[in-house]
C-alpha cells in the first residue's frame, strides 16, 4: 500500500512538473486562451477544462498501457525486465535527472497542430477540448519525454501499479488547465500573471527534482554494486 501511494504521489508530482516546463506550459497557455473565449458561459469553461484534462489523462494512460503491455506480452522481454529493470532504474533516473538539470540536451522533432486546427478544436465544445488535450499530451518535448519515458514507464514496469502511473501522470499535466478553467469560471481574468509566476518557479522545482533523481539513481546503482560484490 505504501509503495503504491509513494508511486502515485511521485507520478502526480512529475506530471505537474512536466506541465509547468516551458514547452508544455506553452500548450497549456494556448488551451486556457481557448477556454477563456467562452468566458460568457462559465459552466462551459469548467466543462471544457475537465474535458481537456481528461484528454491528457486518457492519452498518457493509453500510451502507457500500450508500451507496458507490449513489453510484458513477450515472455523473453518480460523475463528480462523482471530480472534487470531494478538494475536499469538507477542509470535511467540519473540520466533523467541530468536532462532535468539540462546537463544533457535532448533534440526532439516538433509535433504541433496548426493554429487553424487548434482554434477549431478549442471552439468545438467539450469534445474538441478533450481531443485537444489528447493531442497536446502526445506532443512530447525534452523534459516531458524524459519524465514520461525515463521515469514513469520504468517505475510502472517495476511496480504493481502498471498503467495507473501514466494515468496519474496525465492528471498532473492537466491540473494547471483545470485550475485556471475554474478560475475563469469564477470570473478571475488575470490568469496570465499566474502563468508568469509559475514559469519563474519552474526552474527551481525542475532543478530540485533533477537533483533528487540523481541522488536516488546513485543510491540504486550503489545498492546494485554492493549486491554484486557480495556474490
């Protein structure tokens, strides 16, 4: 129970961290700007915010489920993971931490929707907001890719929670939009200032998380080295 709780809280935090990183934050700003166009209909703004968040949650959950089950459905791969995932987790966490600290720079292809399609989805009620969240979730940038593929997937493979972790990660990535959708619904129009403040603290939270990842990764590697030395 404790392991599941720790894994779930970690996945939620990593999702929030990913959501306030520059690239995902930009897509979330775009999503909030679409929602704010419906400010004359507060209930619709709130529903659209929930739909967008659900879109992100479903996107990560489906992707995580496909990846995890693809690995585990092949007996040889499942046996390999069962034997070595704990040993690989340490180096993966260290690499992810170095990416968060921007010691390692990833170059990923830019995947995005045209402004025309974004506007069309943003203005097509809850269904469009859901699809917008689903697509934006798949537009990985270096930080979100490192967190999802370098930490969430390995942790899911190494725990009993399975595809639940990618789902919870998706909740974290959609929380800012949901919070601002609620704010807009209640008539708070100065959300852009809050986005600016979030961007300011992102550097500190990212660096702190990166340092923690490296420490935990080094611990896993050290434990593995000790276990080998005792053989």
